[in-house]
């Protein structure tokens, strides 16, 4: 078995980062432009792409290095990233552990993609269930996808498509999205992880792989915008933002994004999950005909001694990985 060679790339070399992705199925969360939109300029983390390869296989994973009491730990950044790969990945787990030891990491929380993740990293006792997401199959014909939606959604979507003029002007949509997103998420009571600065929102909205669609009110102002990462093989529904009176545009505008992702070659779209378990956001996504799909995360400890010390300083149980991880970072 050939030993896998490992290396990292930073956001200072986005062209090389992008080139490494070309032969590996991946999501928008792996993309250097998306990572730069959210992570560049932060002084609390360093964004890296981890790469392991041999002559027969290749794997990669975006990670964030974080400082903790003079040490480093890691996490997967915002979005559905995690380990993805192609070919023979035997030896990936040992290569990853050796890399983590050499780098001096204490622990790592590594969320995995719901459809693209490779299972060649992590022991059984390090693998945990994470929040499930809704995956929608985009391979059937458009009419077949619509036919698979809930009984009430089908006629309302067809009516919306017949009656609403969809806005596609990119510059106007970017401005509208940046304006609409913060108050929309505040009304939803979203967690802090879903709030981004205006600059980050704008950088995301301007990415080539991100598609925006909007609708106007009677005064001609854009009152609702959808954002979908239209990347094959698995696209990602990212966000919808609207005024309080314009939420009825959500199904139609999101469908426009899914249709464009399908046109660009995506076989699946990850609609994400609920904001909180059992809320209406999850039910809204289910009615697209999507399937609730389990996801996993890895909770790994690389330096047991330092991990126990950090947990003791925060009065946390180092042997309990069932909740927030690393435990010493628990709120």
C-alpha cells in the first residue's frame, strides 16, 4: 500500500487551491472563492486546504486552524465541506493522523458532506450523527421533479411561475440580497453562525458558481432573493431573503435556483436542514420532495494529554464526546 503524501494550501494561492479541486467531486464549501468570501481577513483562524494523495487516489478537506491557550485545534469551516476524494484512499486515515500530530493539533471537529463524503477517515468511536439535511434528486425531468413535490406545493408553484416576472439582473440582485438578508434572518431567530457581515454577503453573492433570482413588489423594488450554489455534482441551496410580506416568493425563487443548478449539471441539491429541530424550515424543504438524509461528523482527539488539561481548566468532562466538541470550547 502506497503511503499518501500530504500538504496544505492557503487562501494566499487561490489558483493552486482551485486546481487541486478539478479532479475531485466537491461542493461550494471546498471552493477557494467561497472560503475567501467567508474566511479571508479573520484574525482568529487560518483557512487551509488539506490534501493527501498517492498514485491511485486523492482526498482533500478544507479546515480552519484555531488558537487555543497556546495550542491549535481545527474545525471544518461554514458550509458542507469535509473529506472528499477519488480513487484508492487506503492509508488516508493514517496519513491524516500523522499530519495532525505533526501539525500539533489538540482536537478536531470535522463535519462531513451528506452525499460526497468519503468514509476512509475516522474510527467508529469518533463518528457521530449530526443534524440531518434534505437532499433532492435533480436527475429526473423537471416535470417529474415538480410532480414529486407535496400535493399543495405543485399547483402553487405552477401558478407562481405563470404570474411572476423573475429578476435576473446580477448587480441589482446582489445589492438587494445584502439589504434583505440581515433583517430576514433576525425575524427567523437564526443562530449567530448564520449572520455575516455585508462584505462577506456581497462576496458570496458575486461568486460565479452562485446564482441569484429575485422578485419585485408593486413599486418595482426587489423584495425577495434566492441564492443557490449551482455546482455539480451536488448543488447547495444557500439562502433566501425577503421582506416580511414577500415570503410567498420563496418556493418559486428557490425552484429557479434548483432549475439552474440542474441545467449546469448538478445531479443533487442539498437543501440543508432545519434551523431548529421540528421547525417549519425543515417542513418547507421536505415539501420540495426532498429526502431527509443523515449526516455525520468526526470528533477526534490528537493530543490526549493537552485535551484533558484544557478540559480540566474549563471544568469539562474530557471523556464525553456526545455534546459540543471540543468540550473545552463548549459555551
